[in-house]
């Protein structure tokens, strides 16, 4: 296998590794998603749990994005396993999925890598990481010809979130064609459903008002609002700087909707900005 090919880490465990089975599951979630009167988004926020849990929520954002025409997609997620300063980029090659490989937008990736000293190549940060991998089946199925730039954020500080957002805004504004921005994040973890909804409403309120600074303030006070809060802040900031004026939560749910256990849930949100 080519050294720049990123192999799946959680296929067969977090989502089906059999192509036909995976395609059917993706299609079912997308067919059931209702995103009437949602314009093609500049940016989306999607969850990253096992597909059976987060897929029905994420499908709403991906169905909205499927109506757009994009030349590339920039994916930003949190690092769950590797602690580091900065943002790790996968700058060339492709990511393999059961539905085929998804190419890296290498010219765009190179521009992002040059744009900020915070962007580095740390392959280990991508090795076991699932926050971006869970988005690949949707992208491979719905936007199969759109290349990607995968980015994993280390320590989610205010400085890094906004510095990256500024750098991405400059690159996206100068890019040829429309670039889709994607933030990968689950919301609150392991509270009862009522507490989770109260916490998650804080995030969703900031999303709908496109208030990246307010969300960062909330995360600094209570980091448990979202595991990928930094990526959401960065992508919201980028979206706003590149012309987005609207934010909408397309769907909310929690893991108890599938498991039936509402005593300890993980919150999931799909959102779009345009």
C-alpha cells in the first residue's frame, strides 16, 4: 500500500466494512433526513460516534451538503488519542474507505500547511483517530469526486481555534471554487438525557447565532460541552469570515435514542452555515 494512503482504523467496528452494507446504511440515513429549504452550506458540523448512533443525525448535514458544488472539503476534528500542540494535516495521497479511496486535495493542503506555523504533519495523530474517519463514508457516497484536506486539532485553545480559523478563511477565500468546511464533534458525554439537553442547548444556541467567540467562552468555562468544541469554533469563525450569515441546527439527538438508555448519553448535533 502507498505510504500516503491512510487505512481505515474503525471499519468493521464503528461502521460496516462490507461496501454494499455500508452503502445501504448511508442511503437509508440520508433518505430519512429532512433538510427542506436548507441552501447548500458553506460549512457543516457533524457527530462522530459509531454510525448506528450518529449516522441518522449526521445524515441531515450531509444531505444538505450533497446539493452543493464543491471543489474540495476541509475536515477538522479533535484528537482523542494523541496530545499535541497545533493541528496535524494529512497533506497528500488518499484515505481508503470501504466505498473506495478519497483523494487528498494536495494543492489546497499545501497552501493550508504554509499558512500557519500551527499546522504540522504528525501522522500518529491520524492513525487511530475516528473523528474524521466517520465522515468518509458519507463523503465517498454523496460527494465522491470531492477531494479532502484532513486536519486534527490537538490542544483546543482559544488562540489556536481562532488563528486556524483566520488562516483557513484566507485560504478558502483565495481558493478556486467553493470549499466545504466540516467540523466533527460530539456534544456532552455521559449525563442523563435531560442534563445533556440542557448543556447541548448552550452549544446549539451559539451555533444558530454564529457566535464563535461566545461558544469559545462557554467551552473555557465548561469543556464538557463538546469534545470537538475547538473545531466547531474554528469552522464557525472561518464560515463567518468567508460570508456565512446564517446558522441552523438541522437535527439533534442522543445515544439513548438508539440504545434506549437515557441515564448516560452522548449528545449529537448536525448543523449547517450558509
